[in-house]
C-alpha cells in the first residue's frame, strides 16, 4: 500500500480506552491512520509488520515497562517518533523517557488542536530525517 504524503500512521499503546477513543474522534476525518496496541509487546509486534510514523506510549502500562518499550523502539526503529502519554502523577518516568529520546510528552487532557500540532511536528521530524537519509549517495552507504 502506497503511503499518502501527509498521512500520519499513528500507533497508540494504551490499555485504557478513554484517550484512544477521544483521539480517534478528533482525527478520524483527517485521513490519518490510527491503530491501538494494548501492551508494549503488541506494540513491538505491530512495528515489525507495519510502517509507523509516531507511537504514543502511556507511561503507566501493565506488563512491559514503558521505558523498555521506548528503548526497543529507539534501538530497532530509530526513525519512529515516540510521544509519552503522561498525566499529573509521578513524572520521573516521563523525564527518563525524554532523556531516552522521546519526542515529547502529551497531556491526555490536551485539546484536539494541541494533540494535532504535536502529532504533526513528530511526523514532520520523522519525514525530514527520512529525506536526509535518502539524500545520502548510495555509494557512501555501501562503503559504510
């Protein structure tokens, strides 16, 4: 399937339905593709099969730790941008996630406009990095 240039392929990793449902209602008319994983393990399985631009990780997930999932994404899918979904609880995990390369922290109560802006900025950053990589001459990559 050919990807539309401005379409964001978004994966939300959250075992609570409230944020996902609100996000789905807010962006369903935009043409973006929104998928949900219920756990970190499901997220990593999905990333092996599908092209994803942005992952939203809940900092409070059951099962695999959020920072472990972020570490796997950074290691094996370095171009995928990660947003951390964090409420007003303990912020250590969100701060540690930013140190490990998350793009930004999302407040689950943010307005649809704020969510859209942050998603667009993350997807733009991924596309810019992909373009820079594509611009590297093939002969240089072969020598590396």
